[in-house]
């Protein structure tokens, strides 16, 4: 396996995972205690060398992520593994055959093993991995395949629980805290937990990654993963995955925050999927339950879809900003690069790079957006790389209306 080379690809379904697929490969989304890309690399025990996705994402070079590449960039020698970014294989022994093989996860076609001398999959295959390649061998893996972005939220608690059991089964004892329940608490290096913090593990474990700081008073409810360098600045935070270098306060439940999100004030965030570099102003609150307790319908590029779930919060793309007192309705989708303010509830589908209040949304000027994004990232010591800058510029141009700037 050590000589194999792993690539993730976004099929035609993943490429429609708005609002996230506009600005990042789906493999860089967080699920459980790691990104889909990190999980695939652990399963196959090789690093992921790149994401094959839309042409607009070629050159994506976010720090700590795998780059966006084209088929022409894929290695021509050695065994190449192509895995769907929506596939979530379990950790298991894998024996790769010497010849070409199809990969399946939970019985669904999810990629291919391409040995030396065999042709790479075509763009048609990448868009539709259900096409039968006629390969003589099949590598069948257990796991699951995600269909929609809200699956990352709905299935996240179970994934956190299984991740902690697999990778950090040994808990720790933290002084000055109250531990309720039989679930474990595990912590990485240089974790600081102040007195007055309650760990409620009756529903599942809590994992604090390296350099996490938890300020008291706070209540952490499992299953919960808190990523490296994140600060929990009080409140009730639980049944969620919170990525690296976030600052979180208030009430967070059943949500997934990819990383570098600032929710430093009170307000409710529930059953939400939040991109990177999102800033939620004080008292920003989303609804995740309809008053009639019916299932929630969510806008997608292919039309409105009934999720079949009664609890769906909001989906916020990368670099979304909200002003103080912003209210988001159940199932709201906010496109990347949007700046909402004014205290007026926006529509349930906000186009990318919108600017204004819910009654008066205009196009965010590209130069102003890039300036704000660069400043926000610099506050965390991160540079807006040339590749990511170009991806954002292309996304702005691709979503501009005929009357836009």
C-alpha cells in the first residue's frame, strides 16, 4: 500500500453540493473528527496527493489541504487510487489486486484502483462512477456514501462516536471539572480546561484536540469533537464537530464548523453546516425546527429538496459574515462570500457574494470582498494564498449576473 497514490474526485453529485463546492473540494469538508480527505488517507494508509474536481478548483492551495489538480497532473507511474469524495470507508484491511479494479463502499461504486500501465479514468467516469468499467476485480469496502451536504450534519454524532472509539479510546481525568455520564473525555497536547466546566457524556464522548482552551463556565455535551487551536469561550456546546482555530461561545448544537469560524458571542447555532472563515455577529441565531414540526426543504442548484428531516438549520458557505442580531430561517442556504447585516431576515436562498440586509441584497464588490477576506485571515496568521485567491475570484465571476459588476 505504501507505493499507492491516492486522489479524491468530486463526481457530478458532489459538484452540486452548494454552497461549499463553489470554493473548495468536497473532500476538505469535516465529518466526525477529521475531513473526508484525512479519513481516506488513514483508511488507505497513504497521503492524498490531490482533489480532481471542477476546472475552477484546479490550483486550490489552502494551507493544510490537498491541492486541486487536473487529470493531467495525476502521476503516470505507480498504482493510483481514485476515491469519491462522498465516500466514507471504514478503517479496514485492504488488499489491492495487481490489475485494475473497481472500488465500492457499502455496495455503491465509489472509485477505481489503476495499476501501472493502465489508463486513467476519463472525465465521464469521474462525473459518474456508476459507469461499469468492465474491470475483472472489485474491492468492496464497508462504510457509507453521503448523498447531500446535510448528511454531514445528520450523521455526524455517530461518526464522532466511532472516531473516538477507534483513535482515542483511552480517556483522561481533568481536574476542576464536573463529568456526567459514562462516556470518555480525551484530550490532545497542551489542552487547557478552566474550572467550572461540565462534561456531559451521557450521549457520547468528548474529544479535545491539541491546543484547545475551554473557558468556564461552559457545558460540553457529547458526542463532541473540538479541533486544534479552538477556544470555547463559555456557553453550551455539544453534539457537534468544531474544526481548527475556531472561537465559539453561546449555544451550539448538532452542527459542523469546518474551521476558522468566529462565533464569539451569544446566539443559537443549531443543526448547521458552516464553511471556513465565517464570522457570526453577536446574537446571530438560526432556526432548525419548523413550527409545524414538518420536514425541512432546502434550496439546491437542482431545485428545492425535501430533506426528510425535521431538524435542519443553515448551510453557510466560506467567508460568510453576519452582523449583530441576524436571524436565519430554517433550512437557509447562504452562498460563499456573503455579508449580511441590518437585522432583517434574509431569504432562505442567498446568492453567493451578496451584500446587504434581507430586503436589499446587492452584489459584493470583488475588491472589497477580497480585502475583507485577507484581513480576516491575517488576524489568525493565515495568508490568502494565490491559488485560493484565484478560486474566489473565479467563483465571483462565475456567479455574477448580467447586471453585476
